[in-house]
C-alpha cells in the first residue's frame, strides 16, 4: 500500500494532504479519506485503504472497518492515482 500512496503524492507534487473520494467496499457509503504525508509514512483519516494488487486498493469506511477489518479479494478494486 505504501507504493500506491507514494504514487498518489508523486502525481500531486507539493501537496501534503490528498482527499480521496470513494465508496466503502462493504456498505457502499460515500467516504472521503484524507491522506497526509508525514516524515514517518502516511496518516489516514476518514477510512482505511487495503492493497489488493500492486496498483489497486479497496476503501473502507470507519464503521465497516470497526466491524470487520478484513477485505474480500473478490470485491471491486481501484487503481492508485
């Protein structure tokens, strides 16, 4: 997942925070995940991201993550930007 997040920030030079608008892979609710680049890595607020393949991820809302912090590999995937 770190490689995907790095690609997102490389595509948006100069930004320290990126807002990712997506739908939760569990409940389908629209979510906005704020991703912040830090000295030690990345911080996420508003949801979680799971790596599904080298360039794809799933987003999950905080409530679904709290209930089931796992993913089903058969769900839809999104490409890192």
